[in-house]
C-alpha cells in the first residue's frame, strides 16, 4: 500500500506542447491517501485513462513526477511499482485453468507454493470463483472472465495500488451491481489503495471514498461524493454529477446579489470582485425551493411541466428567459398559477469562467 | 404462420449445383471412372476392377516416392513453422514505414512464379556462375546438386523454405497484430517473462492462423511439382522425385491413364488423411477440455 503523490504532473502527446489544449493531462499536483478508494470520473477523452496509465507506469508523463510513498517512480515499470491493473475487457490466459490464472502473478514472483494456494483460494472465495477453479478460463462467461482479471489484481497482497480501467463495461447491469459491492467489501476488508476509472457517475459515487472529476484534461475537482454534490467547484461537476445536473444561468454582479435577466438573486456573503470573465449562477434542482409568490425573497415563475419520477417530482419552471428544474417531494403541492421560486443562499453558487468563486 | 410450399425455390440452387458439378464432381468421377479401366485409346476401354489399385499399392517406386514425400513435407513444416513464428515475433508493429517495408520484402518471394523460383535456384546453385554454388566451391565445400542426392534434396528443401516461410510469417504476424495491447500490459503487470508471454498469450492467440499455416504448407509441399521439376528434374536418380512428378511421369510420360487415375485417388486420400490429422491435433491442443 502506498500514498500516491503527483508533483507538477502533466502529459502531452505532442512533442512540443504550447497551449493548454495540447495537453491530454494538464498540470496537476496532489496527494492521494494510502488505503482509500478513489474514482476517476469523466467523459471519454477527458484524460482519465492517461492519468491511470501514468499511475500504473504504462505511460511515462512528459512533465512532472509521480511519487509512491515519497519515492520517485515516474520512470519505473509497472512491476517495479508493484501495481495491479484490471482492464476494460477481460484479460485471461486462455490455455490455463482459473486456478492457474489466479496463481500466475504470484508464481511469476516466485512465491512459495503453499502461500500461492492459500491466496488463490482466498481470492476465489471472495469473488465466488471457488467452483470454477479447475475449469479452463476460456470457457467461462464474460463476467466470470472479468472476475478472474480482478482476481489476478487482488491475489497479490503487497501491491501498492490496484487500478481499474472501466472494468465493468462488459458486465450486465445486475452482475455489475453485485461485483461493485464485492469490490467495495474487498476494499473495506483489506484497505487496499484502489483507483477506479469510469464515466458512470453512479459507479464512481457508490464505489469511491473520493472522486476526481476530470474534464478536458484537467482535474476539476477532487472530493467526497457529498462534496461534489453540495459544492461543485466547476460548472462541469455540477452538470456531470446529479441527474438532472445543476441549473446554470449567465449573470452579472450587483453589490450583494447577482442579476439574471434583471432579476436580483441574493448571493452568499462572500466578497467577489466583479471583474473579468463570464459569470454564471448555479443551483442544484434539489435545492431550488418552489413556493407561492408573495413570500419573502421569492421570484414569480411559470411552471411549464412536471415529471413524476415515482419517488420525487421534477418541476420545470420558466424564470425570465431561463428554464430551470426543481426536484420536489412526492407530497409537495405544485402551485398552478402563483408559483414562485426561492434561491437559498447557502446552495446558490457563483462561477467565474466555470470556476466556483462564491 | 403457415409455410408456403413452392418448389420453384429449387431453381435458385441450380447455378451452384452446375458450378460444383462442372468444377468438382464430374472431373473427380471421371478420374474414378478411369481408375477401374484399361485404356488403349478413345473408345478402346476395358473394365479391370481394382487391378490398378493393387498395382499402385504394390509399386516399389511409388513407395519410395511416398516415403521421400512424407520426410520432405515434415521437414518443410519443422523448419518453416518455427522460423515463420520467429520472423513474425521480430517484425515491427504499428503503422510505420518500417512495417510496410518489412511486409513488402516478405511478400516478394510469394509473388514469384513457381518455375521462376526453380530457375533462380538452378542458377543460384551452379558451381561455375551461381552465387551459392560458387561460394561453396570457393570455401572448399563439396556441393553439387546435379550429382549428389543429398545436396539435391537439401537444395529443394531450402528453396521451399526460401519461397514459403514468408507465408507462415505473414499469417502469424496477422495473428499477433490481433492481440489487444491490454494483454501485453496485463502480462507486464503480472510479471510474466518474455517466454511466458509467448507461451500463454501469443501462441494461444496464434492457434487459428497456425492451423491454416500448417495445413497450407503441408498440402502445398505434399503436392510440390514445379520447382523440383525445374531444378533437378527429379534427379539425380530418383532422389528428388516426389509423388506429383511420379504421377506425371506415369500419366503423361507412359500414358498409363488407368494406373495414374488410381494413383491420383490414393494420393488425394493421403492428403486428406494427413490434413485431417493435423487439423484435429492442433484444434484439440490447448483448447477445450482435455480428456
């Protein structure tokens, strides 16, 4: 197990990168704690696989350093870093049995036979593969094959970290859920440092202690699922996490309020210099309050639609030229004519050039 | 839903039926027909039953040719398959000028007509003007493919290796290129040695193309005719007379049509039998449940 540090890390596939867009991974300095489960979340092409390959040692970054427990491993191979990685599509050794597949990483490292046997059985038990141990790996179903791939990562007890590169892509939804829980359990039991790459927010939020959201090569926020939800530091985080994403409106700044289409919306009590850049106001549908007009601080709106989602209702309202979404309780009544919304100051976020400023 | 009965559907298979009949069934049956007749000339044929088959199976020269043929084909496989795999493993991957150049160079021998290959080697091996023959003579090796049976046999073998190893290499290369990079990355992470990567990833993934390579090289070498015919004419003595050449001598040289037809059928069955054995062995090794 190891603490992973990124020191001014960056990577570009161009030989001479000049502008920020040339970087597949933009400058990054961070420290990831030992024994935690991390998720790298973002759409395809956002640089999450590049970062993962840099951590695993399959790719040497063009700039900066990677440190494991303070040791510079930037140029070390995956074996030297003692990393395990599970890939998107199952990688199994066709001609071997399941047992031999699981034992392979240990046997290559000359682990005594008795220890190999003990570890293999332990991991097979954890992944429900015990009955298949004697079977040829080639003849199993895709999800069993992916379990073997995971097993080969888990079988080494001394790895610095286990990396998962969208490992559940080929698995059907139900098994996906079971496997994710399995991984979570294994993580809690062994306290391994796990890094999990995915573009599925549910997967990331349910698996990880901390989620790193990536967007266009930059890591826009690293935080717990709760932090990402309550305090998105970048408009992309607001948009990508949550369903539906955050409500965003371009705005201008007044003294202690923002102006959206001439409507004043109170801001949190923080001094924001009204200089430069493009300002946007954001609030999650879950925090937008729908009331009757006339109550203090409310803004009259027109309700244009309501979707009943079974456990909650999603109201679509028009305020000025903007369409906003508000998530409401099943029981809450929706005023037909005199509807109004309120922006609770605590949950109203102000962004300058997509970055959170207040 | 009720099925519509319409026998006109049979018309649709007539083209295939005709093509197969004219290209395979009728010629083959003609050979079968010849193999049970004594033929003196057009219209002068007599039914002789299995006599030709008995003659063929007891023909000493044919036995010699068959043994020679089997040793030759096995030698071809024993050299070309491992060599082809080695070349494929050493080839550069990806899309680069180097890759294209290697592929073109490898494909070159395959593009040369068979009798030209024979002629090239005939000149190449000559002691007076050939590069190979003259070099051997210069360094004092006694080499003469027109006089010495072993030299002739080895020359025919090396010529085949020169001509056809590329095919095996290209097939294996295609097999190797289809392996996703994740397999190599996973092996690296699992700490696998180069040998283990070959044994557990590359070789199993090449199994499909290796079946094709072994079958093609076996069948082709078992039916080899043109190159030894041009190079040595089957000599010296009968040392490089393989089955095809003996068959041609019989059918065209001596005009023993009936015996040659019986020979052809036996020949065909031998090729079929060997191909079946190779196919079964390779398909079952390393795949499926053993026992």
